[in-house]
C-alpha cells in the first residue's frame, strides 16, 4: 500500500515512538470476574438511559480473557509501546482496603506478554473508573480521593514496578471534570456546572501524589496526559472572544498551567470560582514530568451563550470542516494540532517537557459484522493528516517524542456505547472476533518505513 504522500517520515527523529492505546473499562469486559469491585462506570452503565442502547461494556473486545490476541496484534503492527490502563477496582476493590492479587496478576501477565512480544508497556493508572465507594463519599469533589489515589499508586508501583517502567498517571482529567461532574454526560453523571471545579484541583493533586509514588518506586518515565483542544472564537465580537477565553481556561489552561508553571490562570478575572488549593499543593503538582502528554482530537469553535443561561459559552460547528462519526461535535482540522503544539512551545517555553501524543484517532460509521477487509480510507486520511501535523510541529522545533493511535481496537465508547468505532482493528461485539482494517496495514507500513 502506498504511503500517504503528505507524510515526510524523515522529520521524525530516530527513536521517535509509534504506539496504540486502549483503556481498561473500554476493552476488558469481565466486570465481576475474580473479585473485581465496582466503579462509577459500572454504576453508569447500569443506570437506565445513561448509555446508548443500554450497552453494558460486556463482553465487547473481552480483553480480560483475550489479551494474548491483543498482544499478537500489537506485535504484528510493530508498535514501540502499548498504552493500556489499570483498573483500580481490579487491584483494590475497596479503596483503603486489601489488595486483590488476581487483578495484579492480570496486569503482570499482560506486561510480561508485551515484553516477550517486543512491545513496551506504557500503563495509565486512571482512565475514568473511580471506585464507587469513593464516589459515594463525594468522589473527586473531595481531597481525600486524591490521597486514596496516592495509596493506590504506591500499591501498583510496588507490585508492578519491576515490569512496567513507563507510566501515565491520569487520563484527561478535563473529561472527568467537565463531562463527568459539570454537565453529566459521562460518569458519575453529575450536573454541578461551576461547583464541579474542585474536581480539577483534586485530580491534579492525585497526579502529583501518584507521580511521587511511582518515582519513589524507581519508575523510568512518568507524566500526566491531558486532553487539549485548539479553541477558535466563532467571531471577532467581544462576547465571542470572552466566551472563547473562558472555554480555553476551563478546558486547557486550568489543567496545563498548574502542571507546567505551578500556578492556575487568573480565574477571578473571568468570574470563575477559586480552586481549593492548600499549602504545598502547587509545588507537588508542578514537579516536572518526564514528558507531558497531549490527547488531541479536534478544535472547538466557541460562541457566547444566549444571555441568562447557566454557562457563558456554547460550542458551535466549525465552519467548512469535515466531521467524524460523532457529527459536528468532531470537526476534522489537522492543522489545528500543529497550531496547538506551537502554542504550547510558545507559551511554556523551556518549562515544557518532551511531548507525547497520548491519543489521536477518529470514529466513522462501519458495519457491526464483517467478513473480510474493512476499507477505512477516512481513518487513514485522518491519521495521516494528524501525523503530518505533528511532523510540521517537529520541523518548527517542538520536541515531540511519541504518537499514539486511539485505538488499537473498536471498543466501548463510554456514553455512546458500541456505536463509535475507533479501532485499527474491527471488533465484532457479539463474538469478539478481531479483523484488522486497512488502517492497520497502513500504520504497520508507516512504522516499518520510518525505521528503515
Ligand atoms: C478520549 O476522550 C478518551 O480518553 C478515550 O477513552 C475515548 O474513547 C476517546 O477519546 C474517544 O472519545 O461527554 O457526551 O460529549 C476524548 C474526549 C469524551 C470526547 C467523550 C467525546 C463524547 C461524549 N471525549 N465525548 S459526551
């Protein structure tokens, strides 16, 4: 298959890493196996009407029982690393309570099988599956949740640190704060609007505590991964510019700046309530990571909301942009990734650690059952455009070390259930049958060519 013409592979320095990602709740299934506890996502899928089609996240790709099939696919793909997440409630069903050996054993086997296949395990400690008992006590609204997370990090570091040397602490705290606690479209489904803001600080504190625990156990590489978007004002009016600035602060800057500069942006100036910062928190949160992770999917066009609404902005379609399977919510604008990376370099300068793209990818309508190849040319175009956009940033001097496709597999797309397929590999959700798509061959060829 010919390489996409726009990618200049010579741009990517020797040692640049090509990876693929999944997350525990989205691929594992087996929610009650071997003593696993309950998380807010178990509660969310069990709540009538919360998830599209009543999907329960089981069995789906069934990776708890079929991880060897995943490892074989990763080996065939030739990726440097596999990004997967560890389920807190498999390892410690009740926070503060005893450790569950069976859960640790699963991740130990996964890590060992990856090593044997020549793929470096890159584990995420937390990809949205908070233990239910912590949520009952207030979840990320409470500082104590960050402390429990620090203990969980110590347990995992101690048990798996000999095999897993590369770690992401938290995945996309912005999604948890905005979708989980502010508007309620993701677990735990709360609609607290601006009252959700303490969840930002407590998650960042959890990152700081976990990073410290992982380092103390000798980890080689630790960092957070944030979801960032390029915010585009819908027009040049003062109202739209202000709305865009507020959205940029809430989506990007409250998550980036404490980590990269040790301070929150000026919230008061924008009428945003203050964070519950205690002495020493920002010192801990701003201990430099070994990398800074960025998940990027799309830019966001923001307009002022009509007067009198509960939030001062609204997200509107991005004019002229093609869209993914999610529709106008997900405009496809690869150049926005270059601009975002240049903006990070400009804004944070030498305080910016090497960057890692922790997720990038797209869903498009595809059949549920296939008998033969899946021609996902639209996914190839999306990935090629964004890889090229990373290349353009590297040529302009931004230090990016890794690119990760979301996702290795079609999987449980949260509130959208089984309806959005992001995989390089098609999964039949009735049989767990895996079928590599054209994008799998395309990515495999790109990786091989970049090394030759
Ligand atoms: C990432 O989130 C996640 O890390 C990953 O788990 C996910 O599968 C992937 O991207 C694709 O979505 O709350 O109703 O707006 C990116 C942020 C969160 C954006 C879920 C889409 C849709 C549901 N995504 N959101 S809603």
